């Protein structure tokens, strides 16, 4: 069965510091991968999605970037964090029309 | 463009009663999938139920059922026999196209189950 690993679970970073969140998927090949952000008390906002290695689509212009160096690895990065980057970040995968699940999320606080 | 609307920011229901969470959507693609997720305070996103646009029957999964009204573009979630553990945020979502890869979420509805 498919599993998705996302880490770290929580992260406190100072403004201006870099960021790297990693997500890996097991048990499936060529998944679509996603990064979502959820601000406190708000819905999910799609940040990036990828349909293959090296293929990244950005939904919202911002201070973040994403990369997919391997088929089942998706990385969310920033060179310099802003206070507004604080939030709950969720990685997800999907294959076909229905099969999908989310990672456990990373709660990022920028101070 | 895709759009998902959840108009109920919060809902209260008495334990053991049924509750309906509203969701309307907008798409020009004849092929799409509709999802409901539960997000407890821990933050994890838990998949509840799926409805394909060509499915003839409403989806059901245990105490969850999806009231799919295609002409009205609505996909309401019905939770029967509410339990205290059902208290959480609930998100409606849509994915367009066969094998589509962009899932768009509604703003969510916070459900409070009262003892």
C-alpha cells in the first residue's frame, strides 16, 4: 500500500532563514505530487504540483519554490523566509482519479 | 476555472443526529471528481468519500454519504448518527478531468458535535 512521509512535523525558523521541507512517497510509481498551505483557521491553498521528475507548476507567486529531484520525492524550499510564510504545509500524492492521500503536515512558525 | 464553495463556516449538531454539510462547485469540464476530507485538530487530512461525475449512484462510506446533485452542481456531505469524534473541519474538494492532477479545496466547515 502507498505511504507518504513528510517531515519535520513542526519547525520554528527566524525571518530570513532558508527552508527545506521534504516529502517522500512509497508504494506507487509516477504519482502526482502536491504542496498545500493552510493558514490558521483557513482552507487549503494549492502552492505547487508536479506530474513528473523536474516538472513543477506553481499556482501562487510567492517566496517559495518546489523541486522534484526523484520520482517520489518532493521538496518545498525558500531562500529567505518571511513572517507571512508561517502556516501548516501539507504534501499530498495522487494517482488516477481517486487514489490519493496527504502527509501528516508540517507546522511552520516564522519568528 | 474551478471553484468550490462551502458557505457554512460552522455547524452545530446534537450527538446521534444527522447533519448535512453543503458544498457547491463550478466547472466546465464534464469529467471531474468530488472529495470530502476531515481535518481534526491534529491537522491531518483524512479522506472520507469520493464521487465521480459519471457515477450514477450517490457515494456512501459507512456513516458518510454524498448527496450528489449534478444539475445543481452540489455535493453535500451527510453524516448520520453524529459522534463526538466527528467534531472537526470538513473540506470539500474537486479534481477536474480524467486523471486530473489539480485538486481545489473549499474554505471548509467547522463541525461541532454536542453531547
